C-alpha cells in the first residue's frame, strides 16, 4: 500500500511514534495474538493494549475478531497489511490518488457457516480435523492457506479507507478458487455466489475441482489425491455492472452497493461504513451445489492471497471542477 506523507494520514503515521505499537507490529508479524497474549509479552495491562489496538485498527494496520478460547471469548489480533510504502516527494497520478488495494489471506475470514465436506490447511499441516465445521472457529484458522466446504459461506472484511465525500466506483477482487468434490473432479460444476456490502452481486458457475497434477505452490505434504489448485478469477463491480474476467454476471453496479466513507450520511451498506463485507457462498439448494475451494499464498498455482482493489470518486472534487 502506498501512503503519501501528509497531514491527512496522521492517524496512521502516529501509530509508528510509539515503541509499544511498533513492538506489537513485530509480534503480530510472526503470528496472530490475542490482547491477553500481547499484554503478557509487553508486560502491560490488557486495558492499555486494547487502546493501542483500537488506534491501530482505526488506522487500518490491524484487524481483530472475537473468537472462542479455553477461557471464554477473546480478541484475536492480526496485521491487516504486509507492507507500506511512504511517499515523500512523488506526486501520484489521479488514478493512484483515487484507489487503494489490500491483500486478505484466505484464512482471515470474519464470519462463516459451512457444512461438510470441509476443512482448513496451513502451509505445514491440517488445522483440526477434516469434515468437522467446528474447526472453522478455531483461532488457528487465520493461518489457513487453503480452505474448502461443501456448502455454506465464508465472509471477509474489506477495509473502508474512504473519507469525506468519497464513494466507491469500482471494486475488483482477484482470487484462486474452485468447486469442492470428494478428492477432485474437473467436471464438478458449482454455483458460487458473491455478496458485497450485503448486496448479492452475482453467481459464477465454477466448472470443477482440479487435481491430478500438484499445484505449483501446493506443499509436498498435501495428499496427491486431493484438489491441488483452482482458477484465477477476477470479480469486478463497476459503474456499468458486475463482471467475472470481463464477462457480465449481473446489472448490479458500484452505486448499488451504497458504500461511502465511514460515518457518511450517504452510506447505506450493511457494513455501516467501517468495512465492506465480502461473502463467498455455495448454497445447498443451488442448481449446481458443488461447494467452494479457496487457495491462498503457499497453495495452488498462484502464490497470492485474495487481492482487492477499490477505486473511488470524490463528489466535492467533481463539483469544484
């Protein structure tokens, strides 16, 4: 992510003015940690750590979710970005000034409801037991690089970095996915639906679940008789409709999503402006109920997470011009 060093970005820049917050970034760069774990390592109270977490969440550096632990619910924190580039002198183009991008690991979903066949895998091992949906709530799910389910959904949270009178004019989502068959089956169609900001934007028919040849980045320990890779697809919700790899899926436009800056009176999305929910779903009652397989960094044929680009416009700038 490219960040211009301006007063507008002071909330983010101030995060690096604290040794505690920089140390937290170091710790979370190794693995997700709960507020309690951070407090113990930093030798601080949970209340103080929570304040730091809130500041870094507001700046878009961290994400957190409430998960079930051995002693009840706990707040698990993860880094929201892998890198930042600070621009001191360069003047970005109008296109660059009107867009931002984020990467979301496939295991970093915020909500789910899945049914077998299902499972999660990191680069090194299975997470929990296969075909047991309970493990989708295991705190280790954030480390998953591959997940699959026969029906249901996973839902991610896209950060909303809009300010003032800015509003979304295009969202593009690139991901590696397939359907979910026992073992693998290249002829296993699945109706995979996508929702953005609570709005159903379209359904794409995935042709199959692919295997037989190990994925370029699929680890050696992974069973050769299981699915190995997916198809790299780009879903785009634009001003003229919703498209998958340039082919129109529906008439839903970016304006229909009603997404604008957090706190804006014009924001009508179900996310309330703070974030943009992305749901990937395979309905059990679909004509082709073939499930979903997602491949992230370290799995499949493309060494990448879910890559998201958000382009926006500013109504106040348009009025002045």
